[in-house]
């Protein structure tokens, strides 16, 4: 999948009935579940990318968009999902 196509996709935040960030790609949804806590903390608890979208940059795109959202909203990140641990080490801090 072309990176510029993925960059143009809109990140949706679904609060009810579940707290999650969703990225709709060609009718399929990649998502990251989260918990908002006190003191502007956000816990990222689960990440999922449909099998048919694996290896196409969708996972890194949703991670990038969620990190942008967290920065723009002055939240403190508390990662729980295993995908985040190695990913956060490789992302330059802004």
C-alpha cells in the first residue's frame, strides 16, 4: 500500500461503547484500544490489524497517528500493548 495513501486516512476516536482509535482501510478496521486515566494519562491496551492488511504499513500508520494525537492533546503515554514496546524505541521524540 502506498504510504501517502495511508497518511491521508482519517484516525477516528470511538468512545462509546468502547474506547479505541480506529483506522478504516478499504473497509477494514485496524484499531488500538485505550483507557483514559487521571492526570492526562492514556493507556494503550490492545492493537489489532486485520491479517489481510499485515505487512502493508497499516500498523505503523495507526501508531504514528495515535502518537500525533497524544502529543497534540498533551497526554502522557502509558503503553500496554506489546506492539508498542519495540516501536516506541525506534520513534524519534519531537
